[in-house]
C-alpha cells in the first residue's frame, strides 16, 4: 500500500531520448526530446552557459535509467549537485528547472531518473531509487572523475529518501546535503505521531540522518499541507552538522523555488560557499576522516539492509560468473588465434561477451549515423551491465588529478546572512538576468506534483524536423 501511495509516476510520458554521439569519456550520449500537449516532439534547448547530455546508468538491479548531466561552462569550483527529483515528474519536466539551477549557481548538475518514470519501464520502488543514486554517484566519481568532496546531494520530497540514505552510507562520502520539503519517513506522511520507526517504513530518514556527517541545509514551507513542516523540523533536530534552515513563510510543498526564487537561489548559493570554504586548505585525509560516517547496519534492523544485501549478493554472483566466462573466452582465443593479430582478437572477444548486444547496438548506431530513429535507450531492460573499458582508465586518472580546484579563501564565519560580498553581488547580477519575476502558471498543488509541469513556452523548445 505504501509503495502505491508514495510513488506516482506522471500519467503522460513527456520526453524521449534520441542518440546524439559517443564521447570517449562519458560514453554514448543522448538528447532529451520533449512533447507538448498535442504530443508534438521538440528538442529541449540549452540555456546560455550550460550544456546538457543524457547518459544511460546501469544499476545493480540490472536496470538501465537515464542520467541528465548539465555542465556549466563558468563553474570554477568543479562542484556538482546530485539531484533526486520529486514525485509525479521526470527529467523532461525538470529540464528547464535543473538548467536554471546550474546557471544561477554556476555549478554542474547531475540528475537521475527513477525506474518507471519518464520513458523507462518497470516497477518503481524504494530500492530502485537507492540503487539509482548509487549508480549516479559512481558514474560521477569513477567515470567523470569528480572528487567526493565536491559532490552536494539535493533531495526534493520523495527524493530526500535516496539522498539521506547515500549520505548516511560509509562507502559514499559527500560534503553537503540540500533537503527540499523532505519527508521524515513514509508512514509519518499519513500519521506523524509515530514514536518509533517501523522496520518496514518507507525511507526512514529521521533515523538515517543521525548518521549523516555532511553539512545539511533544510528548506520547508510553513504552509505545506502535503508534507507538514514537522517533517523538516524533526530532521533538523537530528542533524549532526546543520546549516541555518529556511522555514518559508507562506511556502507550500510546490512553490518555494517559484514564488521565492531569488531567495531560493541566494540561500543555496550561500550554503554551497559555506561548504566550499569549510573544505579549503584541509588535507583530503582530514576531510575524509571528518565526513565518513560510522557503519550503521549493525545498529538497525530495518528491512532495507536485508533486501539490499540480497540485491548486492545477486549482483556479485553475476559479476563472478561473468569474469569466469570472459577468462574462459580469452583462454580459448589464446589457444586458437595468433596473439599478434590484436584487432581481430579484440573484436571477437567483444562480440563473445555477455554484454555484446548493448555494445553492438551502440556501435552500429554510431557507425550508421542513427538511421533508426525508433531506438530508445531506456527501453532496454534487464540487460547485462557493461564494465568500464580498460582504455578509459588513463583518461579517468588524468581527469581525477585535475578535479581539485583551488578557491579563494574566505572565513566561514563571515558569510552567514551577508549579501554585500562580491560573490553574492555576482549571483544577484546573474539572477537579475534570468527574469525570475515570471512565475510559471498552471501549478498543481497535490502531494504527487512536487515539480514543475512542462509547457512549450517554458522549456524554450525548437521543433525537430526528422523525428518519427
């Protein structure tokens, strides 16, 4: 019952993916194709100074989900926001909102889709969100080379669940967490009077947040009737390193980032600089010791741990089986093929591996110039994940070395509620150019609608000439 009530994907699928090109580091890249109310297809356009691409993430549940990576050309801090969106929305509906977030704050943004949302197929559930954010985190750190201390989690409404879970996990350190209208737990949405969290409760954030050592910035509307402000205040009371929370007068579950847009961006910007300045001049070993949490699995009997352990066990068994088969194939090749003919050996080995179906589709797509417009990456389900190719390791290592950027040092204490400094003035200048006084219309106010709806004039779309 709780799953059916908590997860409400949009009724209409408002976006699709179209293959664009293959990048040496990022892998196959796609573009978001939006639909208007008449199901007319448009390609979403990037805002000034930002560039967006979609990649396909591979989770440990053997599911493929889209991940939207928005790169900001003016980002000097190399900071990236890992965004978990709310209910009854998807990456297509959030496209403009996420780009404006990147543009206003001069940071990179990475948002991942939930299984069962957007063009993806399958049954949605809390484990899909948890393994989705883990796949996004590992893509940022392993493939793109982002340092963990430059990753800021952003969880909105139901997205606070996977964000707090990841931040409380000892294997995935982060520097900061932004919680936008978060939930204390799934059961508490219906009855906030629970004193003790049930072991089967959906996203027990009020328990997990006690283990989070990253800096946490909470924002919640005082007029929120869908997820009352009691949820936000309970989480704030249990934070180890809370940043000044923002209790928004007249703010409801959906309007904080629209009716209060200037304050919204300014407060998030201050929090990002607070985290940045806290980390300045500290050795990475010292930061890791500060942010890494104590393992908590032995302290909780929540059903998550049992279910997650089963998924990881199945995934590890699959990997072991896959490695054995690859070694067997390689042994056969070395006995039957001359080792000097490396091109043919490599080609035969790739075609013989278990993940060759996906590789062949991507390679053929790239070679043929995407003649088949019907290809939709996220519709490929229950496939074998592709391992990182060895040729990528040198690129990743070199990119990792460049990930740590020096910042101008400012004292931490001088930044709270001071709008006179140069960085705030620069942000105000950018915000004034973004026409933030224009508030989108047709806002729905139910619990399921936590994000903006897609409108043709809002998304700045241009028609595609060669779509189906």
